[in-house]
């Protein structure tokens, strides 16, 4: 089994899984009267989240690369739900990406959850972990991305008093508290656009069976010669039944 700190997805691959608009429409698109994203971005009357980013439903983002600021993908990996199933281990993956700075800044986090009572609970824990780390890093206006439609819709609901599974309440409330004070938003993405976080989650679940699961966080960011704010922030993260086992800042 590979050591957790040596199996992070590459930054180049992670960015490649975040498709961006690559140019104006072709002649056929122009004749059909469609408006390219670049034109919409120049119209101040349009809201960035509601108008310039194509959606298939209210919270679906088809082109995450058009979102401004920091993006954070979260995912979980565990065994499928079964009737009368006991709580089990789950792997959690969190991936922060800021392409608006040079060099591009990325953070990879792997964590394990010891008592996931359901797949939904594991997904909620991944988002809670992401929001807690984001808060510790003092990042505002983050766009959180998840492929769990049920959670995305619930966390966007004005009334969050009745979660779809009461066992996730601790994690959804934690996400709401941290995201709210940081003016963050949460959107749904297609599973194919969440591959980096998914890979981290699967690697974490696989590593959870190892006798030496936890590894030292690693920072290879050239701007963090003497001090890495990510490594310090992770020390303050504390979630019930969730442990960070590996992290990389680059």
C-alpha cells in the first residue's frame, strides 16, 4: 500500500479536471444567437452565480472554473448503505484550489471517519471538515463543491431544522456555521468534476486499514519558506470522529 503522503493527485491533473471556458463560440454558435460566457461576464446586471455559469438545476455548476476566488471540492468514500448496518469507516477528501494567484495554490487533505452511519453522513462530514479548515484559514467567499445533490439542496435551504437524516445534524450545522460567517456558498457539481476529492477520499479509506495511518503534513509552496499557514490551521481543526491523516500544501 502506498504511503498517504506520496499518493496525492498531481496539481496539474487536478486543474485539468476543472474545465474552463476556452474561447468565443464557433460560427455555428454565433449564428444561433447564443451568448458566450465572456460576453455575459461584461454585463454587470448579471449575477455571477445565477446567470453567467450554466446550470442544469438551481445549484448545479457546469463550469466551476468560472467561479471567482477559492474553490473547495469535498467528497467521501465508504461502503454502500445496507439495512441494519453498523457504523463503519469512511474516507474523506478535501481539495482547495485558488487559480487567481500565481503560482496556483492548492491544498489536498485526506481524513478518516470512524463511525459513518450512512453514506450521507460521510458526505456531510467531508463538507464540515472542508468548512472548518476554510474557517481556520480565514478564507472568505469560498465556493464549496459537492456531487451530493441531497446535501447541496438541504444546505441551501433557508430552513435547516429537519435534515434528511438526523445523524448528520452535527455536521450540517457545523458547515452552516462556518460557511455562513465566511460568506461561502455551496454548489453541486457533476461527479466527473469532483475526481480529485474523490481520489483523496478513496485513498484515505484504503489507508485507514494501515497500522500507521497518520503522516506528517507536507508543504511545498514556494511562498511558504518559513511559515505555512495551512499547517498551522490544520492543528486547530477538531471534528467528532474525524481525523486528518495526510495533508499537502503546494
